[in-house]
């Protein structure tokens, strides 16, 4: 993982919501349904998240979010419910 610390502030509010759902291992289709957007829009948000955080994949993004503390698993679970 090559992300720099403290980069979550670069994400938009929607990207943060998507990231919270990535943390709890939701698929693009599940995220889309939860947020009322299309799966292709979710894919674009995930791509933006990875680019802004300098990460390679969703797993790295989830680990980074939990470590940074702005997207705790508990909050993500509440968003998904």
C-alpha cells in the first residue's frame, strides 16, 4: 500500500459513502442499490477513490479507510442498513 496518511479529506461526500460500503465488502451493485445510483457510477467513484488515495484495489482502500479512522466498520454498517 502506497497511500499517504491523511488523504481522505480529498474525497467527496459521495466517495466517502461509497468507501464506507466498500469497507463492509459490498459489491458495486449492492452499493448502487443502497445509494440510489447506477453500478457504473459506483465503479467511477471507486476508480476516483483509488486514484485520489494512490491505491491499487478495493481491499487496499478498505484497509486504508479503517486505519485512518474516518470510515469505521461500524459507521459503514449503519450506512448499509
